[in-house]
C-alpha cells in the first residue's frame, strides 16, 4: 500500500504544480499480476489482494471512492 500511496502523492503533486489535477470520479483499473508459480487462481481473490492499493488511491485523493459499481 505504501508504494502505491507515495507514487500517487508524487503524481498528484506534479499535476497540481502544473495546474492539471482533477480528482477522478469514475476509474477503471487494469491490474497486471505476475506470480512465480504457474497455477490456477481465483479471480475474486486476486482483486481483493489489491484492496490496499485501491484504498491508497482514495487516500491520496486520486479517486473519489473505491466502490465497485453494481450492475
């Protein structure tokens, strides 16, 4: 979580300095997960593993909320 948070803060600060920052209301995250072992994994569990990263994006003010839209 710390790596995501500090990367987001750095990006936000650079954009604020240029006058280009806007909080993102709707975002789509594309995650690339790399594992050392090639085995079957449950997709739902993989998404949950990035929960702390989603929280960091919200805490840094990059996204408004980390809610998942309902279909």
